[in-house]
């Protein structure tokens, strides 16, 4: 059943009747479907776990999705449940991650999945912990990965503004900060993309949707963006431009027509806006048309003492939320942090300063 859809409640019912659930040395037997204890809400199943002559009864809370949000909802139900004496709560998902198994164990709550993983705790009787079973089910996601490519601009926008009144407001903010789309007319993010990305962010417990849409876990969002970040693959073109290094931004702002060839400093060249770090005197830029920029500046291609580096790319997230200063675009703090995190020890230490800058701004916005 590798990569099949997660089982529905009806399928789980059949599997339990067939005795397909086990967590060696434990075996399980279905006792009831949708049991109700007193005035409490009905659970999904009641099962009996057996190990030799030891048995225990569990009320089961099953979720067919195995997103972080589904796990937290099921865990909350199990943690707050009032059950009869000698009946214990058990969380069941199609797949449980190792970190989730550890969280269950720390809460003294039992949980099993359909991939051979689980933790079952019965005081004074038995304690079983098994992990390492590979996920055998397709992960539900309306977009393959919202933390990469153009869709990543939706999660990124919450690190620039942490609270929005509506989905339409988020859409407008994303497209306003999409510098490449704004100046070149490239395709902007659509309402459908924003809605699907928000659904995943909510399932990942990164945002909360209620009267407002607000950021819950900035640290977790940063980690997801960093884990999924892919730098542009284009080889940089290095130039020598007859201009003092500190005057290059001003020269670019006067010589380059933004609608023809918008340029944005890379994150590494923008570090000084958000942290203290000395770098070599070469300005690196993202631009959609290297030849146009080179021609406008009369730049000579060379590897001997260049002062300008051009990276040709039309990847919109690289330009996203660029900060305009005296007619020149510097990379956003997010882009700067992502690039530093791919560097050496010194770069990563500087990245900590930029991360603090980002989180400080978010706290001030909340």
C-alpha cells in the first residue's frame, strides 16, 4: 500500500476488524465503533491491546490527515478526555513522525499509526515504543511545496507583515512586494495560489485563521524556508565598471531603466543593511538581462579585480520584498538570511544577527 491515499474511517474500521493493527509485542482487537462514555462526545473506536496475559482498553481518536494541525487536534482531545476507569486514550494517524512519538511519550499519551510506529503506555502493565517505519501514504498537499519557488512568496510575506484582515489583503500585499512582477509585468500570484498556501501554512501550525490571519510561529516558518531554499543556478558574470565601489548603487539607479532590466542586490551584498559584516568590494546583483546591464554600464568582463557581479535570473522570490533606497533595490532581510545560511561558519554567525532583526521586527508588528 505504498504511497496510497490515507485510509478513511471506514477503511480503518475494516482493518481493525481484520486484526491488521499490531505493534509487536502488542496485538489489537476492535471492541466498539463510535463508543460514547457518559455525556462526552463519541470517540471513533474502542480497541483492546494485549500482551501475553496483560490487556488494556483504549478509546481511539482517528484523523485521516497527518498534518501537524491534525496531530495537535487529536492530541488535545486525548489529553483533555474524561474516560471511564481503566480506559485510556489512544491517538491514531496514518503516519506518526519520530518527533510526534516523542511528544506523545512525554505526555504519557498512547498513539499508533498504520506504518508500524507507535507508543503505547499503560501504567503498571506495559510500555511499548517503536519507530523507524517509513511513511507509506501520500502526503496531502494542494501544492507540492509552498516553501519553494513563487509560492514561497506567500509564507515570506508573513515575515514582513504578521497579521492580515483577509485573504484578498494578503494577495495584494504579496503582489505589491513582488518587485520583478511589478516592474516587468510578469505573472503575479493568484488568489488560488494564496488560498492553497494558506491552507498548508495553517495545517503546519505556522499561521492561525480566525477574524484575522496571523503568524503564529515565525521561527518555524524561517526554518521551513531555509530548509527548502534553492539558490539560482546561473553562473555569475563578473565585470569591471569604471566607478568607485561605493558609488555603484547610484550609478545603477541612474543608468538602468527598471522596467527594462530591474536589478536587485543579492542577499550577501545587502548584509550591511541588517548586520555588521565586512565583505569584499564587489556588488552582486540579480537581473533578468545581463547583457543589457553590462551594455548600459560599459562593464568589462574580467576575473581580475571585478567590482560588479551579475546573476541572470527571473526567479521572482529572489526579488521579493526588495527594499528601495535612493533609487536602488537591496535584498530583503529574509533573502539575506537565506543566503547567509548557505555560507561558511562566519556567514552563519552573521545570519544569527539577521534572524534577530527579522524576529524583532515581527514582534513589533504583532
